[in-house]
């Protein structure tokens, strides 16, 4: 089952957005001094990595190249 072109483009857009989110969370983790905020950012980065893997899986299982 293949995605329609607009669905593939939406998945790519989400993937790029989540990559940006991961970059920001990872960068900010090294800059914050508050431990609670650092924990939140680390948890967000971990969840975002899983979301990126899921989006990549959706694209590759549909026969799309990243």
C-alpha cells in the first residue's frame, strides 16, 4: 500500500519538524542549569527520537526513500 503524494509530503514535513525539535531539545539540555527542566528536555528528546523512528518506518514501509 503506497501513500498518496500529499500524504508522503506531510510525513516528510512532520519528519523535518521532529528533527528540528530533537536538535533544539538536545542543544538546550546542555545549556540549562535547572535539573527539572533538564529532565523534561531529556525526556522530550527521547520521545522525539522514537517518533522520528516511527515516521521513518512509515515512509520506508510504504516504499518511499528518505
